[in-house]
């Protein structure tokens, strides 16, 4: 779950990390009120779940409340980087002397959190890594030992903080690490952490939560559950409601597989033969007939899908259950689309018999089946 | 040191009374796996498929000699089951459970590595020594005894490729699923080290997918001479789009990193042939081994 900037900032505030004064709104009139309350130059920031907002015009400055209203009016309802803007964050404009970066990310290689800091804040950390990798200070944290105060002090010292700022900076970094651990973050960043006349302030915030850990962050879901869906297309949202593991792609061949790896390999193989997959849909392990029916019906209802390829390798998934699901979907929706089924493994004979009776031919090899489905569409 | 399984491995099933635990205990016993005990807190005294059930791993250990554990406990409770197995010194510990938070995995994997205990998974089909011991949920029928080792991040794709390797007459020695999560107990390099020393393995198949850089690091390890037997790879997710999770929690391209292209290029530059289609793996292997 990727939190929006304002949501991440609320968490930051809960944890005592200083953030600019401001509020979220979906109404340009209210944007004017917020700017009036702030009483000076403000920044109006589109709240969208994609990076590179600033360059795309999603972050605008306004000298007066009237200007804030105008800017909010253009942003709200418009699009930034192809994403519709529903809300903006109106914040005081900070007098930034220096821009720093602090982050905590999961490093898959070392199987631990890595804490990152650089004096080159304000641009994407990947860009800093490409341009001036020597300016990134990193520390791999032993998950058992944790991250200590002296580690944080050492790190912020390396990026040039001294005196009171060193103490404040290390305090912020420790709090950021605590957020990572306690909120199950996959990534959390302050970029930039601005050095201002009022001290260090988190001007932008990122916080991505591990989806597998959401069961222990119910309040987070209640507070910010909606924005999680902003990342998804309409079809993906529907699929999510049905509990299907589905990713929309831009082709015309609907794909269903069991197991993530096999389903990905199915997409790749279809593409190799010149076809274009319309989606990724993984049934997971041991899908019963009604789940298969739901998945097939979902693709039958998608007007972009001109043919369906179902690829099943039965282990804990039973081929007879899959066959029943396919047949039920065709009968209940009444939609006919060319279908290619490759199915081997548990209860294969029974599954094939059921499908043959329903006039659906079953293939043994996924390559052969991929070739067949592509040729059905005349490519 | 990485430890897998063989005919002598004696096993406890944690979470044996659940639907999955029960079902797979039966299949593992049919395969010949020596399951000597099961654990489900609150169900001590029951039995599943003739296997006695205990409330705790410690009690099971009082009554039986046990080497390894396989865990079917639901995600919120699985980490504690792992610690229970770690405290009992069981090795390896196979974590079948899908959906464990990354932070929990990070912590128990760090603990295990400090104690030199092998964790396979989470979110893995498990490990099989063909013809001797199946500690996992893989369908037995796709495997035949032979000389090819398999290391994989994906379940069904492993079965697909193993099926071809069996049909072409090569067969498999040991097959291990690393797991589909972003962080797992083992990576390709750990497993490659084991297969390098395994006298029953003549060649290895690496089945990777998008996300992370485990395949790239494995390629580097092979290029530096860490693994000297023939190897063939398959990478799933050539058509995946960045930023979208493709089923597995770990299968996601973040920024420029973790693409199939980068993995394929790394492996090819380490002179590991990368198959275009799953069925090509067996054909390439046959060529390399003849």
C-alpha cells in the first residue's frame, strides 16, 4: 500500500517528525481558506500516487490566497502524469537553505533494512545513485540488533549536519526508522528534508507499507484505505473486490494460470508467438470450480478480450474443478469466446472428459496452446 | 551451511491439523517422508494420518528424534512457529505459509542465519530429494530420479520444467523452492554452493522471475567460478510492467531494477544459457550433458 504524501505526513506527525503547516482539500475555495490561515506564500501539491510530480506541473507555488485558489482550481480535476487529481495539499512555502535526503528501504540482498542519507536532497535517490554514488551514506541494519542513536548521529554527520542540527537530524532519522519498523514499511523517505530558519522540516514524505502486514494495521486501512485503490485501473479494482489476483495489460488475449511463475511464463510465451496478453490472472493453488468460474466470467465480460488461454498445471489444483468452472462460466454468462485450455496433472482425465463433452479441446503443451491461441486471432 | 533432506530426515509438521497440513501430511507420507510428529497448540493428543499430535515442538522432541520441520501455520502466527522450531534446533525449517510480513521474515531469517539453520521459504513449495524425501507441497508425479538439481522462485513453473526434464529422460536429484517473497531464507547463491558439493547433481536449473537482484548476484557468483557444473536458466516476467506485482509479493519491477532483461543479460554474460520457453530448458540441458 502506497500512501499519498499527505497521508505519509500524518504518520510522520504522529511520530513527531516536523512537517510544514497545511491541509488537504478537494475544493479550490477551501484551498483559498487554508492559504489565508497560513497567511503567506503557499505551495499547492497534487496528491497522486506517482513520482515526478514536480516536473509534470503537479507542484505549484502561490504568493496569495487568491492565487492559491486559481492554482488549486486548475489542478483539481485535471491530470498530472496521466493520473486524475482529486485532492491537493496546501502548505506553507518553506524558506529552504539546504535540501537533504533520509530514507529507510528494504534491501532484498542483505535481507535487512538499509538506512540511506545524502546531502543531495530534492532529486530522486536513484538519480543521486547514478550521478554521485559516493554522496550516498548507507548503513545495513541487523534486524536483530536494530538501529542505534550513535548510528543515526554518524550518518547525519556524514551529510554535513553539525551542532543542534546534528542532534535534530539524528532524532528525525531514528523516528523514521521507528516508522519503518512499526508500520511495516517497504520504503519510507523524507525527500527533501529541508534545512530552514525554523530548523529541519520534512517537506515531502513517502511511505509504502508491506501489503502482507496490513492485517496488523487496521486503523491505517480505515484512515487511508481509499488511496490504496488509486494505483489500480478500474478493472483491477473490480478484480480486487472479487479477490482475484489480476493485473491489466493492453492486449487482447485473456490469460488465466495457476501460480504466479507459471502465469508469468504463460504471458511471456504468448508474446513470444506474437500474441498480446490482455491481463495476468493467477488462480493460486487449489482453486475450486466457483473460483475458476468467477475468473473466466471476469475475462468473458471484458470487451477487450477476444480469446482466452487457460493454462493449468494441476498439483493441489484439480483439473476436474477447473473444467467445471470453465463450463459453468460459459453457460451462465452466455458469452462465447474462443478458448484454448492446456491442462495437465491432478484429475486430468476427468477434467478433459468434461471439457471435450462441452466441445472444448484440451492441449498438453503450453507452447502448443500459446501458438494455437495466437493463430485463432489470425496473427 | 545449507542443509536439505534425504531418506533419513525425520520431520515434524507444524500446523498439522489444518486443511493444508492434513492434506499434505498424507501426500508426504505416501511419498515416503518420515513424518514422526505433528504440532498444533490445543490439539495435543490427537492424531493425523497415524501421526501423533502435540501442543508444542518441545513435547514432540521429548518423545521423538526429529531433524526438520515443515510449517503450514497461517501468516499471523507463522513467525512464532518458526521461532519454536529455531529454539528446538530443527534444521532445515520449511515455511510453506504465504503472506508473512516482510519484517517478520527479516527477523527470523536473521536469527536462523546466526544459528546456522537453513530456512526454506517462506511462500515456497518446499524441497524434495527425488525418491527419498518430499518436504513440501509439490506434486510427486512430475519428478523422476536423475542428476539435475532445480533452484526456483516459483512453484508451478518448477513443476512445468521438472515435468519436461523427467520426460526427456534426465530426471532430478534435489529440487528446492526458494519462495516467492521479497525476502527468503535462501537465495540462489546459497543453493548453488550446496549443489556444487552434491555428488548426485551433475547440472542445475535456475528458475527466476522479475523482482530483486538475486539472479544477477547468482550470475556474478557463477562467473567468478563459485559454481562450476553446467547450469541453465529460465526467467519469468519478460512481459511484466514496472510497478505492478505479478502474483508473488516479490515479483515486482521497482524503477529500473529487477527486470527480466537485466537478469537474462547477467546470466548470459556468465555463460549460463537462458531458455526462451519453459520446454526449452530440458532440451538445452540434454545438449549440455551429452
